[in-house]
């Protein structure tokens, strides 16, 4: 595990320690080399990243910072390991440094979309947390060509503060966040947009995405509200989503509106679909709730690794 000391890294280490089919070979952290942490009820000592025995692991997870991960993915792959990268470096729409071109991910690991590809993958780009929520909400409409050509899909999504990482910042102090709510990255420039657009392009969807993230005064969770203009009315839209996700172990189409408390500490996505009244064009409102550290990061990474290694997809994951 590279980048084991951050929120996603620690969560992933804890999941691996509780997994009956995996062992945590080592946990590497740059600035916290030699420090100890209690993860999953067990004491773990962080090794330095340069000391990490990359070849000793069948799968290396990298939760290193964006911009720093790609070179280590290359090293891990050269050492013979398969890699699941949690950074943005190798996600579609994110050009990586030319020197690391050989390590471009062969699979974008939105598990529900890429399950067959994952079984053959050498390098998996784990999706961003916002992208996971938004794309899970949109996939049935994209796959069935329901979105009106030329439409603007509007997304307003809010995340808990762990989505910003654990680097100390004034705007993430308790006094700045508590009893407060604000938008950020306004202007349609958030880095997760690139991978969302890339997936829409895979379905030849002629759409614009207008995405505005918000910061919630909670530790974890994402709630996304997606407005989908349709090419034509859909009689029972929730039935379309239920049929698409039938049999999926970690996606549930729910009748009531999703809430963060229903998905916190679970590798689950709750999705609700409703028709919007009073609109000139038929429009759906899709709401999605996930835990940003589990289904939006560490949980999805382990889910991908389970598929990649031929293990039970649900092993080690709280559903």
C-alpha cells in the first residue's frame, strides 16, 4: 500500500487487514516513515516509500497524491505487481507525463461498468469519489440513450471534508466548516469532470456537464443531485434504473431519497430517480449517496482488486 497514511490509504489498509483472502504485505508513507497507527484493530508500522518491497505484493494500491502517483505505478508494475491507482493521474481525460506513458491504465475501474475488463487488467485507474456518484447515477440513461442530444446535465454534489485529504488547510479547520455550507471549484473546472466526460464519450452521449461541488460540515459522504433532460418521456424511470442494476451487490435503487447516514461506512450506493414536474422538456432528477472513503475510494479499490484477482467481489467489504 503506497500512501497508506492518508484517509483513503488508512481506510484501505483497514479493509485489507480484515479481508480473509488478502494480507497487507506493507504500508508505505513518505513523511510518516517509522510511525505506528492502529488500523482495523491492528498496529501497523509505516515504511518509507523508497523502502517498499514492490515485488512482494500481487497487487499494489497507490493512494499517493495526484501528480506523484504515476511514477510509482510504473515502478510497481515493473516489479511484477498489478496496480490499482487511487489518484487522478491515470484516469481517462487526465494526460500523464510523457515519461510515464507506458504506465497508462488499461482499465477505468468503475466496477459496475468495467467488471469484465478488470479480470484482465494490469493497471486500474480507480475513479474519483464525485465521478463515482455521478456516473453511477447516469449510467442507465447513458447506456440506453435516454438523455436528450445537446442537453446540459446539471450536477450539484456535496462532500464531507475527508474528500479534501488530510493536509492541514485553514479552510478545512473545524471553525471554518462547522455550521457552514459552501460551493467550491465554481466555474465547471473540478478535476473529476474529465473522467465524467470521458465516460459520457464512451457512450457517444452528446451532452454538456455542468458540475458544482459543495463542502458539507460532515466527515464523510457524498450526495449528488443530477438533472437529466430526456429525449422523450419515460413511463417508469425508476424501473429502468432497477433493471440496469439488478444483481449488483453494492448499488441499490431506493424509493425514498438517499441519505448519507444510510451509506456511511458502507461500500454502497443508494440511487433514487424521479420525474420532474412542470418542465417543458421531460426531465429526471437522480439523487445518489455514497461514502466518499469507501464506494468513492478505498472500498471501490478493494472491490476492483477482488475482481482482478478472481476473488469474491464482496469479500472484505461492508455492504
